[in-house]
C-alpha cells in the first residue's frame, strides 16, 4: 500500500489551520496578602493597569498598582471571602459596566448588578468605566438651557446642557435636594438622569429613590449606589461607572444629567485605598493625583459638536465642606475644574431661605448663554441687587436711621428674598419663574406684605394660567427677548391680579 505524502501533508496542514486550542493560556497568579478591600498578587507579570482580574467566589479585582514583584489589586466585592494562596486569573479586559435603555428606572451597584430586586439588567451594550474625555475639537460652546425648576438658580446661576456646576456647602444645607429637584424637573424634556450615591446611608438613598418614584422621575432615571457600607474600591469607581452609563446617551445624540453625591466621599475612599497601597500621602493625606481623579471624571461632561450628534452630558457634582471651609483641598480642587458653583450657606438655611444660596460666592461661568432670552431680560440685575441688599441688611442691623430710598430698597430686598424661597420637589416652569421675577424686580410686590408674598406667588401663577394662558403660550414660544407689547400685557395682568389679591386680603 502506497502513501501519498502530499495528500497527508495537506490534511495535516488543514487540521493545523483549523485547530482551536482548548487550553486556557491566561496568566495565573496567587494572592500573597489580602485585607481592607485590597490584595497583593504575585505572578501576573503581563497584567495591564486597570485590568479586570478574576478571584474565587465571583469577586472581581482591578489592577491598581503595578509593582516590581507583585500587583496591588482593589477588590470590587466581598473581599472577606478571599484568602492567601487563592488563584487569580487575568482577563485581558478593562473594567466595563452595562449601558443602554435597560439601565433606566433601575437601582444598580457600580458593576451593573441590580439592587432593586427586579432581576438582571438585560442588555448587550457595555462601556468602559474609564474612557477618555472628548477633545476640544469634539465640543461646542454651552448655549442650550437645562432648567432646574428652582427660581434662584435659573435666574442667577443658570445651568446649560454640557455644563459642570458644583453644589457646595456644609452637611444638611439642602445640597442633595437641588439635585433631586433638577431631576424631577426634567420630566417630559427627554433628558436621561443619573444619580450616583457615594458613601450615603442606604436609608437616605432609599428615601431619594422613593421621592423620585412618587414624582414619576424613576422612568428616566438610574440610581447607582455605593453606600457607606460598601467597600472603598466600589465607592471610588461609582462616579466613573455612572458617567459611563450616561455617556452612552451623550454619544447617541441624546441629553443626560448626572448628579454625583458626593465627590468628597469619593476622595476619602480614594485616599483610603491609596494609603493602603503605600502610595505617598500629600496635603491632608490625600495622594498627589486626587486632582486628576476628579478632573478626568468631570472633563467627560460636554456638549458634543454637531458632527458627533450634538448630545450632551451635564454634571452636578456635590462637595461637602466642614464649617464653611471653601478653601480646603478637595473643595478648591473641584471648584477649579467646574464651570461655576452654587454655595449653600448654613445660616441662610436656618433662617428659612431655601435654597440657602449665597449670591456673592455662587456663580455660573456660562452665565446668560444658558438662559432663555426672557429670563435673561428680567433677571439680569437680580444677582447684584440681592448681593447689595445683603450688605445693606447687615448695615441696617446697626440700628441707625435710614432715608426713604434706602428703606425702599431694603423692603424690596426682603420681598425678593421671600419670592426666591421654594418648597422641596416643587420645580417651577421657566415662564412662571419669569413672570414672578418680573413682578418682584419691577416693584409690583412693594405693597404686598412680606408674609403674604408666597401666597401671592402661588395664587398669581394659578390665576395667570386660568385667565391669560394665550399670553403665557406666546411668551413660551418666543425665540428672542420679550417686546414692549408682551411686557405691557404682563404688567396689566399683574396690576389686575394685585387689585383682586388686595381685596381678598384686605384684613
């Protein structure tokens, strides 16, 4: 029997070409040391920085420190199950999180695992948790308004789509409430919202979720939770994971809003894992790259160019101060990265001025570009007037006699302050805001008692919708400033209502 060597050679060659190895050739290492949410692993010489590593019991690790003899790994899960000597496998992948419409209406951890008991997130779309920010050429200026529904903010520190506006203040001054009100106000405006809770109590987060659900906001909102009981590594990556979920909509030509609550707790988590990894401490024991930690996060918020679809990601980072110390390390870092800040002052809060915004320190670096023309027209001098009023008020407390003009400015200031007070979860439409601020700044409230200003506002808005809806619709449809005709009609309507209000409350 003769062998045909070329036939045999061709068969072998085909077998070699179609051979699929079943052998797992991934790198394998061993845990040398574990504790406090980090592990030292020996034997992974080819691992990448930020690569996902597989530990026993379905625990995921993230390569954090690449050292000469071992790899420092942060553990994103129950690290108490990991023991010395456990096997660790490299995956060759960077950390990803699920994205897409499937995450809306859900409460998730930073890895996309459900915390709401509604089953797994069913999506085939994933994005890198860490990804580069859009370049300068990929962006366009912030010009489109994102309404918060809060009069003081929309009038004096307006926020535009693609902007980063810091909310800063001591604990219990209403920082989270501004973020929640802004999310509620996006109802029907086709803005996808993301609320990232870092280091918050689980009961607090549950209250936020319930508030959003009651106001119908959970339909377009995702809540990402790395609570106070979560390991520090999860608290550290939570804002990046939330941003990855929001970026999906931005890069698909849609609009998204993300609230980071709060970045000072993320910085503390980052400090904890950095010190455990023996990274050198700097100011206030934070590592030297904590600024980069926040800047690479917040730079991902942008208004994309029309060529890239014109989508936007607006961020509202929250930072907590200690005793109003705005010049501390983390607050100054984040202030220098963002496009303005809303500073909430404790003594204003306790006096009942809510939101307790300090108009002197609060600023929006985008300014009038992020306002509709009508609001820009009526609220132009409001911020300076209120700042002047606060100084005048402090002077008047000395008890000296005041001339009539000064007394009139004080009286108007008290009424404007009262007009800017707003209840929680009660965002106002921007045209309603324009009408009441116009009434206040033009002196139509000067004869209304200060204690009745809130009642006047509520009844006036209701009356205006009932009797002057065509005028309201016309103002809403304007692409430019209000003309003299609209302003005359508004003034006539206010005077007509004032007569009715005065007769009802004559006593």
